[in-house]
């Protein structure tokens, strides 16, 4: 079995209305690339037909693998997908593809060389946001300020749902992930930095989707508590897996 250059991981919770469109977009993208791609869908805790619809695509899309996690939480689904993936580069994407799927090539060679982790950024120079309500943007920037103060100084956008990891980095980092909810992004980037890996922000065009599952006020409180937990885990040595490897 050959190793695909790229794995695209799609966490999917109650996505029966959007998973087919996402897989159609990914399939079209794959067919236009000169390299091998695999797709990994991880359904977790859905009460609708997400799993059934995703599995129905396997006959026409042999590069697709579908997994089921009983527990809920985007972080749990992404962790499973990253550790099940086989690609040299592994990118997880939101099913709504608020970042156009064609942008994926900007996260891997030859567009981006010698980077351990590449993350989509709505704040880096050259990025564009489309259709986002001002209040949502304001709250998001407030949370990111806390992220920079408590965990990830210097990173402008830790929460955009498109992040790419080299295989070795993914396997080391996600093995230590503990957060199941929305703040898992911060935790895995925090771990990656602690291990000495490089993180590159990639400016993207991003389109607001009003069907987002984030509950701004309630989730913001939980995410703040998660930031404190990440710092506490670090102080307790929770994120050690042996001697750090040098970034390449």
C-alpha cells in the first residue's frame, strides 16, 4: 500500500445536510491533483444520518475511510482522524468548507516547504473575511487575545478550522491531546510548540457560515476554562513524550 501525500480529515457531528456536499467538493479536488490523497471522515455522536451518508460514498470513492467515535466533541473526532490517517501531510477541515477546498494546496509542498504545522489564518496579512457579523468577530478576537496571553504568543488566529500537520508531528502531538471540545486547537498547537516544531500561519479567504455549531457565549466560557487547564497540564508535565525531536 502506497503512502498518500495528503490525508484530508473531516470531523462530522450531525452533518447530514452538509456531508454529501463536502465529500463532493473533496472528491473533485482530489481528481484534479497530481498526487495521491485519502479522505478520513470521523463521525462522533451524531443523532442523524451523517454516518450512513458518509459510508454510502465509499463505493464511489475508494480513497475514503469512515470511522465512528461514540463520544462527542470535535477534538475527539479530529484526534481519531489524525491518528488513523496515513498521509505524509494531514489536514483537518471543517465540513462547511468556509475556506475553499482549493486552498489546501497552499498548506503542503511545493507551496509551503519545511514547515511542521501550517494553520489557516483569518488575521495574517493577505487574509480576507467575508460575511462575518461584527459582534462575532469582536468576540473571536477577544478570545484570541486570551489565547496569545495564556498559551500561544504571536499566533494571530488559533481557531480557524483548517490545520495541516506532518505525519510525525501529528502522531506525537495528537497522542498527547486531552481536550475534546473546541479548544483542542489551542492544546495541539501548544504541544507542538513545546516540542519545538515550527508553526506557519497561512492567510486565507474565509466565508462566514451562519450554521456554525459554536454557541458564542456558552462555548467562550468553556474555552476559557480549557485554556487554564492547558496551562495546568503543562505545569504538571502532561505534555512530555520523551526527548524533543529537532524540526526539519
